[in-house]
């Protein structure tokens, strides 16, 4: 099976999306000159080129792509060749309106942007397969080809009649019989029982709250339908080039696809990550996405397929990156296991919807600050080539599951203030600020390699997952769970007692009387800290009360419980309190920080024999680093301490190694 190692070849990949079809051909020579100047060794071609490659049905125009492929190869630049199927040409929608997606109200989503395709459309799939076949046949033996990039940011949802037929087939495979489906969906409620398969439609706009189990299955189906599209194109290119790795780029922590399932179908896991330059915790967000993507890659190397060299163009206010921030986030990704640092895009567009989205070469050109910073990053990645293929390890795992996320989004939930992704980020932030190296894992994964596992908030847990957690603790692991966990089964059926009995016994919980969500911005007093977002009225049965609620309706009741190595936190503690709690539990579990005594805003990450020290603050800091090191990027000796400028990075190797 091919891997990222086959593309990197003992180096770190550096480059980005290259769209030469947007530029006059005389610009291409200047592009490769600047690429060589910046140390670019890889570009992604053809992501949005379908209408250029196939200007009308069945026609092919490969001549321009031939010349670009040859030009890049002649300058030693590898190509990640994309299938252009994320953006069908206008002729497809005009000739085949059944390929256009419909929204929940039945309205057509027209061409004029991108991703205007129904994943269930046989016509779309046929055209996508044909253009993929043509690309694979023509370029499969081209010496520039290093990797295949299928589609782009799969995210299209559709509720059309064709999707309804596909959904019914998927439901038959999942449930087998209508009786089983009616039982799983609880259709006795509100007279929703189905008598024939043809009565079932996608969860379209309804008069009031929709059936949450129906909606949950549709989200599962949509992820699987998109995965079918990916797999069909992957299989075509793999048939022609079994030695070339294949990827598609994820959007980070996105609710639309089960990335655990998708990652298992890829040779290389890649992600697009765009921290907000104005977010003081942008570095933590970037670390979280790196940890998650590395974990989806099985702990091995992964790709930053897209990031921004400067501003994006889709936030309300799009801020540029201050000097040094692009470098900081790029090297941080390498620290967290990335073997490729790439951007959208190479040259900033002068026309179209993303002309204000930055590029490696901005509108200011080669003398602009953006390109000069890109050149520095490219040169430093050459010095870090030895990191290629190495792994970053962790003793702590954060559990994350798309099924639980989807189920928790249902219309009739207890609090719209609870956003799953924000709760996951809050727990990761606590671990990050405690300087604890962290992986992500699915609740069904083998957890025995971790000293400590945290569950920020998994409303839905299967029986298999619950048994896995219980076995993990009985086997000597330490488990810390957040609120509203283990409430529902795989069909979103609330478990008897409001929480699975196995988990209640594990945590030493007696009765869960009521859930008490908090108003926006509200807090609840606890012993020594405040809780936010949520609280619960529960009693202990064998569990030690570590902290109780103080004041109000829950006064004196458990806020934090433990039973041996199993902890339950029934609120979301304020950031410092959650950090201190997890640091305490980690210490008891034998998990040590990467580096002790780090100043606020400084991160330390070990990758193989390298120690990355990163200053996410806007002021210089002095960092104590016991021992003697050689700084890899500058070659200078470091002993005892070092000074990091704002957004500064040092990469240390122990002297003598």
C-alpha cells in the first residue's frame, strides 16, 4: 500500500494549490522561477479545472496540462494531481439538471459557484469517472506525478428524489426490514410508522421538530454517499497507478463527514486548516487539528493540504497574519507530525470569488512581505528534512465521534448553547495548556496504549464503546468524562436511567435526576471554581465527591466525582480549572508534561529526536530548557535557556545526537 513516504522521499513537502489555467502562459515560467526561489518542491494541480479539461461533454483539452506537467518536472517540482470533480462545468447542470443538488426545501442549488453536484446522481458519477479515467490514463506514467488528490473538501448535501432512492437502499442495507427501521427510529411517536420503503424520504423541511433518529441516519448516509464518490475515483486512479498514494482533503473538525471512516480509505490523510489570526488561541486550534489529523493517520505523518499565507476571504473581517505567525503555525504543524506544509494557493488570484484570499505570492509580488516569509519557511523545512517519516507520540487520548456529534445536534436538544466542537476544543485546550501531548481516538478504538483517556462530551455511545471504556479502566487506565455522556444508544434511544448503567457504576453515580443547562454566559458555583454551560442533578453511589456545587438548586450535590481511576465532570469548568484538574489527574496517571515550567503561551512538542519550542505570544520570552542542545534551524548551541521572539520557534536536538 503506498504512503506519504512515497511522495516525500526523505524530505518535507512544501508548496500549494497551483492554478496556471487562471493565468497567461507566459506567467508560468515566472511561477517556476519563484517556486525554486522559495524551495517549493510540490504543487497541487487541476483542482478546479474541469471546464478547461472538458469544455463540452466528451471533449478533452489536455494540451495545457501536458505543458504544465512537463514544465514542473523539468524544474524538479512534483505534482499532486487532482481530479477536478468538486466543480462540474456549467454544461453539466444545464444539460442534466438532475445532477444539481436540492436543499431541504426542495430548491435547486445552481451552478455559478462550486460543488453543485448531487452525490447520488448516476449522471454526475459517470462524468466524474470518465474525466478521472482520462487523467489517470494520460498522466499515470508522467514522472512529475507523486500523489493523487481526489475532488476537494467533500461537503455537498442533497435532499432530492434521486438522493431519496439512494437513501432507501442505504437504509435497507443498514436495517434489513421496515420493522427494524421503525423500531430504530421510534416511529410510534407522532404516528410516523412507515408501511413501505417508498414512503421514506430524506428529512426535508417539516412542520415542526423532525425525527432525530431519521436525521441521524441521513447524516450517516450522506457521509457514506460522498465516500462512495471518493472511492469510485480512488479506485480508478489506483488501477492505473497502484504505487502512487491517494488522498482527499478534509475540512477540519467538520460535521459533514465521518473522518474516522474516510481516513481508513486513504493512503494519505490531509487537512485544510485556517486558524483565525485574531484568535489568541489560534495556536491551540492549529495544534488540535494537527493532533486529530495525525490520529486519523494512525499516528503517522499527514499533510497540511491547505493553509493561508495571509488573510482568507470568508470571515466577516479577514485579518492578515502578523509577521512571524505564518512561520509559527507552519512549523507547529511539522511538530505535530505533518510531513507536508502546503497552501491555498500559489499565486493570489486577480479575478473570481477568492481574489482577496491570500496566496504564497500575494498581490504585492515577490518583493512583498508574504513571499519573503514563505521563502524563509521553505529554507527552514529543508533543514528539518530529517523529521520526515517520524512520529509524534502521546500518553493521553481525547475521544471524538461523529455519530455522537450528529445525534447531539438534533432539533429538540436541551441547550443550543452546547456546541460539540466547542466542548472538544475546551478540553483539548486544557490539555494543551497543561503541556500534555495528546492524540485523538474513536471510542471503539484500542485504548490500552494510553495512560489517560478523556471524553469531553459523547452523548451517544454504542454498547461496544461503553464496554471498551469499562474494560480500559479495569485494565489500569485512567478515564475522565465530561457532562451528558453515555445518554443515548446507537439509535439515539435514551438509556434507562438517563445514563448507561455500566457508566454510572464505573463513575460511582447513583441517580441522574435532571440535567440543568445554563443560560448563555451563565455560571454555576463549585468548590474552588465556576462551572459553565451545563450542570447536572445527580447523586453519588460509591463515588467520591471531589467538588460539589455551591449555591442554587444543586447546592451540595456532586459536580466532580471519581471512583478510583474513573472521573466524571458534570459541568464545563472555567479554562484554568479544567486545566488544573486534568493536570492533576494526568500526574496521578503517570503522565508528565513535555517540558516543565513553560511560560504562558509557550508550547513544547517532541517529534522523534527533536524538541520544538513555540512562542504563541506577541512578546519575547525566556524559556528554561534543561540540558545541552543544538538549534537545528540556526546551528547555534543552547544550554539551560533560550529567548524566543514573538511568534518565535526553536527546534532543538540534544547535543551529541
